């Protein structure tokens, strides 16, 4: 069959173009040195050689990834350090048990780059060594983590004397933006370090910025530690850090035989005794369910922060400052030390609605805004 085309006329044609053939390695490096990952094999192979790619952009190619899910089986050894850009494109990584060859346990050991739009679900993280920072996404964050999440039946168990353990990040001195941890995530601490920091989102926010984040995890203390619905610790040593436009809505339990612990709706401990350092908590709230145990002796409990240093000792310099913060739980005081300016107890979550305009004014410029959820209970589910 022959076709004759007449000059000056347009002829519509349909052409089927197959997607590119995926390399056997599961990933491709383009002419710019950037990495494109197409499947589980590609993710695993990239991780082994990640250091070779330096500051490259690494993209999870969602058009090639079935159901936007990469299912891993068995153990995952952390990418020791990442300094590029990781474009998650809304892909979910699921099913792995996170291990490490050093003290940083997570999908990535130390993040110095930017990680965006990446989700983890049904992960297992076992911390059985001392002095670690551990988190599902990153053990330590010195860069930016944007719009990432941990959800599903993710299970974190700490049996060693772990230092800083969070469901998303263990230790943060960078930026956590618009990221979250879901209600099915659980973290159980049975180590032997009473100064360990256990957080629903981050273990220790050390001079970092947490903006527009939330966590609803369950934290179980079988041994003493600092535990907070959002951050295990917001203590700052020589740095100024901010938690803003964020909330916690999970649950913290404490074994009845413990004599030393510090728990708070947002942070287990916070503040500083060092000159030039400060912690700001702005436009935040907590509905975290806290243990009923009385806060006496070495047991510290606060609606927002458990063990808190509000001012430098012997000085009037404020080192832990609240602005437009609220808590809705059974605790009477926002911090163990008593009442503080900028923090207020409400009876129910609905009672926060009249304050929304003031809260939003306090977080102007953050890129986030609270709005009333008008959905029915069925729609919310």
C-alpha cells in the first residue's frame, strides 16, 4: 500500500513511541552526570556507587515506577553521605530493614544536600549500638529535607544506648520543611542512656529549622530518655534554632518502673544555658497524649516541653521563647518549670479556632498557614 502526500497539506499521524529501554543496572547517568533511577535494582545499585556522583541530581523516574512504589526486601545499608539533590517525585520506598556500617543508621547516613518529595512506609529500623544518630530517612541532616514522609507500619526499636533517634531524622542542624510522620509509626526505646533523645519527627533538633512539619507517632519509653511528640530534644548548644508552623498529635508512654525521664507534647527538653544560643517555638501546637505519671523528682513533663531552661542561669536572657503556641492534653503547665509567655493550654482542639488568625500572623513568611478542617469525620478518614 502506497501513500501519496500533496505539498501544502497537513496529514495527522499517530506514532507509538516506546519508553526508553531500561538499562540492566536499573539506572542511567545522563550527559550532565545526573542519575535517573527506574526500579528497585537501580536504587540499590545507585546506593553502592552514590559517592561517585558527588553533587548530581538523582531522580526517581515516576513514569517508569509501577504504582509509584519501590519495594525493597532484606537489609539496606545507609548511603554514608549525600550532597546532591534527590528528587523523590512522590515515590514510596517500602519494606526495607535499615542497617549501617557506622554510627549513622538510616536510608542515608548524613544528608548535606536536598531531598524532596520522598515517602517511606512499612520500614524497620533496629538500633543496637551506642552513641548513634538514627532516622528512617537520614541519621543526620545538615542540608534540606522538603515534603518527605514516613508512614505505614514503620517500626523503630532502640536497644543500644542510642543518642538521637527520630522517625524521620535522628539529628538535625539543617532544615526540615513540610515533612511528616504518620499515626501507624511506632518507636520503642529500651536502651540504657537516660540522655537519649527520642522524637516523633526528629531526635535532636540542634540549631536547625523545623517548618510546617507534623508527627503523630507513638513513642514508648521502656527505659528513661527525653521524648517529644515532634522532637526528642530542642536543646541548643551555641546555636539558634526554630520550630515553627508545626504540630504533634501522637502518644507517649512511659514504663511505670522508671524514675528518670523528660516528656513533652512537642519536645522532651529544650532551651540552653549557653550565651548566644536560643530556641524559638512559633505558631505550634500539640495534642500529644502524655503519660499520666506525676512529674516529680527526675520525672519532667510539660504540655509543650518537658525539661526546659527558659533563661540563662543568673541572667534575664530568654533562651527558650514561645509565640502563639498551644497545647491540648492533660498536663497543666506548658513546661516543667511552670507558666511561660506565649504558650497557653486549651481544653480541646476545637478551642484553637479563634486563635488561627493570630497564629498565622506569627508564621507569616514561613510558606505555611493553618486552616480549619471542615470535613466530616468520615471524610477525614
